[in-house]
């Protein structure tokens, strides 16, 4: 998976995260934003023009795509051609809302705080 941010237009930097597929079956691939690494022209980079490249900033994402890189696969089993069928792509994020008065840990989706308010752990999928 390739994610492009505004850095792509400026510097040619895009972020990659690899996943493994299986021939003849669907797989679920979870790719946390933290696993995406910066690349320029398909090559991993950590700095450009003497400056460190920042981690993926998801608020700056402007596009995403799928690509196949034969050089990242076993050359004895891969000739460069591929077929990939997608059922769906989802983005998700987790947010944790915690009461500042909480004196303990939450159990389940909501736990009552000593002050009478609730603490929630919400997840969007």
C-alpha cells in the first residue's frame, strides 16, 4: 500500500507498507499508520537533502494506491505479473476519552469515575 501526503508534490516522498497476499483467497491486512515508511522512487529513505523525513502524518494524506514491487519478492517465484482483487479498504482510528478525575482503570467500554462522570473508550471502524 502506498500513501501520498503533501510531501509527495514537494519532495517526491511517499509512504509504503507491505502486506502479504495469498493466491486464490482473500486476506485481511491491517496496516497501522505507524508501519508506513518513507520512500522516494520506490527506495526506502530516512533523510532527504540532509533533513530527517518525518513519520507519516495522517492528516496530510491526499491519496493512496496499491503497487506491486517484484524486487521485494522471491525472483524464483515471481515474474512481475500479478492479479489483485479487492473487496474493500477501510480506515480506522481509535480515540480514548478519559475523565481527568479517573482513579482506576476502565473495564469494558465505559467505567464510572469517582466524580460521577464516565470514561469512554471509543473506536471507529
